[in-house]
C-alpha cells in the first residue's frame, strides 16, 4: 500500500482529463455547440475507450494525436467525420464526406413511425425510406420492427456508398434511385413511407451551421426557394406507394410547421394530416394517412 508523507496526496486527475478540459474551452471558444461532449468523444475515439472510461487511461498512454482531432473540430469539421461514426437510436453508423450526418432530432421522427407501424394489424409491414442517406432511418425501422420489410432509396452515388455499407448484413433492401419516381413495383402496397428529405430554403444558406453547410452534401440540405420542393414531390410518391390507410411521416424544419401538413390535404387524397413536436417542443415532422376509397 502506497503511503504519502508530508503534504497532500497527488491529485487523481489524469493528464487526459486535464487535456479534455483545455480542449473543451477551445471548442467552446470556436462556437462548437456541445464542446464538453465533443472533447470527450474525441478523446475516447483517439484512445480506443468509451467516454465513461477516460479516467482509466494512464498518463503514459496519452496520445498527442488527440490535439489533431481537436483542431479539426475547432475548424467546425463535423465530429462524426473525424470519428467516422454516428450514433442513432440503437445504431452505430459509418459516416463521412458525401453523406448527411444523422441528427438527434430525427430520432423522435423514427420513434413515432415505429410506434405507428407496431400499432398496425400487419404481420410483415412494408416500409419505404426515401432520401435514405446513411440508412439511419431504414436500419432503425428494420431493427425495431423485427418482421418489417424495409426498402431504402438514395439518389446520390456518394451517399449510396455509405447506405450500402451500413445496410450490409441487414434486412434493408437498398435502391439507387430518385425519391420522386422510386419503386413503381410497390405501388399501392406500402404500409408506411418515411423520409428526412432536404428542406432548407436556398435563401437560408448563410444561416446554416458550418458543420452542415460546409460538409453535408447540398443535395441533402437545400430544396428550392421555400425548402419544400422535394417534400411536394414526396407527397405524390407517397400517395402512389401507400395502400389505402397507409401512413406517411416526413421531417421538416421547425419553421415549416403548418406548411407541410397543408401539402398533404384532403383534395390530394389524404386524411388526418398533422404536425408533431420534437424534444424541444418545436414542430419537426408531419404525418398523414392515405384516404380510404
């Protein structure tokens, strides 16, 4: 047993934790929204441990490459591009340049959809994810609705690399195609159509966070002057794909509450169109049911 004589015992705080504290301040000064989390996540990534295990890293094992990753994050490169991974619900996904990084707010969208599908009296529900990107939505639906049949549609060849990589070994069927013309062979058969499409107005470009504006693909972000061009197209696709009584779930900007449900109106063959809030109580996604004949 080690004893200490004459004075206080040495501080138990490790070199790594001290460096994380400095990194947190640097990231905060750079305007990073979650500086402490990101500093810890980068430290865990570089040292091959979980965030809760940082205190176990020995001083002698501190890796100076940590500061290279901090500098990249300080320059507002997305955390997920640096680590190569993104966490979404119960999934760990591979992401990088060319694909939209899934956001936490989309988890509530998927949660609603999962509950809705589970409530359907359908043994093997058929689900289509349009504008799939990393495959986060499709894979979460397949994982949490075990007997579902899930199709993911992605137009961008760069993003499709990541969709296929993440979907490998899963029950998700990946398609290279346009959300506006996708899967005619499934017309009238689908139980749920879900999408996180591009919805940022072109006029809002300068207000987009650097992580998204400078690193996410434009195709995944912007959609015409009012941001609703792709959503209008998906309304037509969803109506074509869904069976009567089937549901559509579509994410939108918190400033578009009220506008999107109006697109899914009775004249277009929909019922029960409504907006739903995210965890911050801001309108985040719209749902509608294909009207019965």
